[in-house]
């Protein structure tokens, strides 16, 4: 965007420290928000009338698998370890660069269409450049990294030599970290402890500390997983990262469903981030993460859809709604207020990724990452609390426009940086080929 844009007459949900919500305006100058308020004027700005729209910060999903989008609806009714070994790992091992590109594009299109502007993605073992290329092309803000796997029983196409896994991760970091003025960042991504050697886990921890980047992995998702990890390492799953020297603010742990008191203390003391994926945890029968307790302790918790084969979509509206609802039977109807959950989907996601000064709220000086939601829809009116409306009755189909870095990526429900017809055609073609079958 070469000139200023004045957005008028929006219901602005800022997610700032004061939780300001008001009918008003904002000015976007190039990539940044330069002013937020009421009755703003700028003679040098193009005017965009946002009457009838709620404007929120773009949603931030902190745990997704773009490589798995093509496996949607193909791995149902299985628990975690069977789901991986019988379905997901064989599927991933057969990815070509072309099929991975189709999967990434399909996932990115769905994310943008649903108002997500930033993600933390865990790739697969091979062809990771393809995912970065598609992220770069789409305009999405992201941290991502190749999956690292060098231990255990898995398809030959996924099992790596430790040195090769590390060397390839470093090559990707050097190529893609801070691409496009920091819009893309690298994150080391050992899959989970059961698929990684001690050496790989330890060396990755050192490298993440050395380069100051995210260490992204799964932990304590499933009771069988935690039992096997304790048998192998002699410590519980989350405490393992303390043993490895990886327990710090850059450690991002997906799930954390089964945690001990000692582990919860570690999460708080070391500022470890929890990536909550309620749909995935329910569908795989993994359990319900103790999120109210984590929040009471001051642990940073954000939201992610995980992968389409264990969800089966990448819809932040679904994740927000479930995150609130599943806690209420045990903790009472006041557990997980709507505003708390919306903050998890925005500013807490930014804090998780170290981007709290860049995105996650609508404030002057931050990047213009914005989601525009139609207000007066038959399924979402009337209402008295906009947070509850967004959480409990709005839907991804209500997202009319999306902006990232001050540039439209969705306008009037149509993708700008992606070709929806081509994406769907390619996805269907690959879903009908040998990717799913030996």
C-alpha cells in the first residue's frame, strides 16, 4: 500500500491493555497503524467505510500443520499414537514437493478466509522450502520450521540422520529467518520426544538458544505418550525440557494436557508457552488441558487448530468457542470468559511468538493485521457483549475482509493473494492420487 487508508465507522475491538471497544476509526500508513480513535480525519488518506463491521486484530494460531491439510477427513477415530503411525506418518512420507505445495496453499487459504493473519507452523521432514515459498507468496505472517525426526519406528521417507536434520534446519534458518522484514521467521521443530534422539533434542535446544528462535514441539498430549517418555528418559514429558536445557521463554509446547504440579511450576517459572488445541485434543481422545489453572498461574496460553486430520479444519472461531465451553462443566459457567479467550487468540498469540510489539492488538505503531467481521448477521444478533458475540455466535463465514501488513489479503470474501479455484482443483487432484495409498 503506497498511501494512507482511513478506516471509518468500525466497531473496533482493540485487545489493548485497557480492552477498549468503541465505534470509531483508524489510520493505516503503509504497513502500520498510525492512529486509532473517533472522528479521525486525514485529507491525504483514501477512505474505507467499515460501517456494519467489527474490526479485531488478526487472529494468531500458534500450532498448525500446513503439510497435513490434504489429509483432512482421512484419519478419523484414532488415538494419537495410532493416528500418527497408521495414517499421518505414512501420508507425510509420500509427500512430493508438488503435493506439499497444494497442501500448504489449501491450508493458507482457509486460514486467511477465517481471519487468521499469523501462524506458528510445524512442517514435515522434506521439502520445507515449499512451505516457506507459499507463506511468502500469500502474505501470511508466520514462524515455521521443518519437522525433525531421527528416532523410532517410522516410514523411511521421514526418518533422518541426526546430522542431516540439523544441517537442513540451519540451512532453512539462514535462508528464511526474518524474510520480508521479519514477516517470516524460523522455528526449530523436533516433532516430539518419542521421535527424536537425545542428541537431536539437546542440539536443537542449544541452537534455539544460540539463534534466539522458537523451539516448537509437542508435549504431554496423550497419556500413552507421557508414559513412554517417562520410561525412556526417566523424567516426565515437560520436565524433560528442563533436563535438555530447553526450558526457557522460546519453548513453545503444543497441548500440555497431562501435566504434573512440578511441570506447571516449571511452565510458569521459565515462561514456557502453552499452545492449546481444544478440537484436536477432543477428537483424538487425548483429554482436556487444564487451561484455567495455567491462566491462574500466569502461564501464557494461546490457541491453534493443530492439523486438519485431527480437527478437521483450521477455524479459529471453532477453537475459541470450544476453548471456553469445554472448561465450564468442571470449573463453572464463569470459567474462561469470552474476552479472556479472544485475548488468547490475539495478543497472547503474539506474546507466544515474541511479536507483541508487532501485532496482536489494534494500537498505533503496530502492523495493520486486521480482521473485519460482518456484524448484523441473522445468526449473531442481538447481543450486548461483543466478546461473547464473536466467541459464541460469529463464524468464519462472517469474515468479509482481512489485512496483513496494511495490505488486503481478503476483500469482500474473495482471496487476493491466492487463486481459490486453482487451489481447490489441485487439492482434489492430489486427494485422488497415490498420496494416500502405498
